[in-house]
C-alpha cells in the first residue's frame, strides 16, 4: 500500500483560510463604512428637516408679530404699525443671491409674477438691502441658549455647536388672498364669537440648509389671519 505524501497540506489550508478570512474582513469593513456614511447622510437630512420646520415657525411668528404690532425696544408692541402685511417686494428681479437656493427649491412658484411680503429689517446695519424679503438665521444661534448650553459638558457642547453651525434656515412669505377664517374661544377681535369671518391667507416658504447647499429641505405652510 502506497502512502500519499501530505507534506505542506496544513500550510496550503492555512493560506486558503487566511485568504477567505481576509476577503470576509474586507467585505465587512466596506459594508460597515457604507452603513456609517449612510447613517451620517440620514442624520444630516433629518437635522436639516428640523431646521426647515424652524424656518416655518419663525415665518409664522413674524406674521403674528406684524399682525399684532412689532415689538419696540422697550418690549411693548408698536400698535400703530399693526396690520396685515401685503406683497410689496420682488424676489426675482433680480433674484436675491442669498435666498436664491431656497427660492429655487420650490418648483410651483411662478418666477415671473411672484411677489413677497417685506421681511424683517437687515441684521447688518451696513447692508444696502432696503427691501429684505427673506430672513436667514443660524440654527446654532437659534437653539444654543435653549438646549446645548445646558445639557452637555464643555467639550461636547463645543462639538455640538460646531456641528450645528453647518445648518441654517431661510424663510420668505407671500400673501395669497382672502380665505375663510373661523375663530374659536377668545379672539383677537374683542367680542368675536365662534362664527365664520373673512381672513387673509399667507403662504410661508421655509428651507433648512446644510453646508454649502449640500442638502436643502423645502417646506411650506399656510396661515390665515382675521381681517
């Protein structure tokens, strides 16, 4: 009986197993890196969505403040300036460079005839923009005093501030015309009851923006104020 020579079999088997394990390890690394990148993109998109919701809320607050009267420096409302803001500014002639990314994200807007409500005054006193039709804000500045300054230690707070500084929000508004309005409970108008009244409708366009327009999430809402 002739015995087969099996010298080197263990070495060959070890090399085959090493190659197989290397391929499996490489595949796991690629899959893990892909999942990590996907999770980061998903997180950035979700955060940008929250920023867009902030834009809508800020737009609604602006409308209410104009309707009730803007706040003066002493904290009281200027009742002489209260009212329903009207469309008196153009975004498209020429397009405002700072709001063009958000404005162009709404495909149903008529670029030729669109008119917007006059926005808040410029935050930069040297700005030459006399008719500001939009508002832009840093998301980090918006929530820093409410959340990240209280719940995190110094190192984590700085890290979170750096992350949130990549996000910003923009909004602009347009008056879309008369609409039915029904007040419930105590109304802004003294003596009003739960009956139908004429109102004025506004469309609020808001965008959350991440990075240099890497991600833009456009949202819109409609708000009706009594006339």
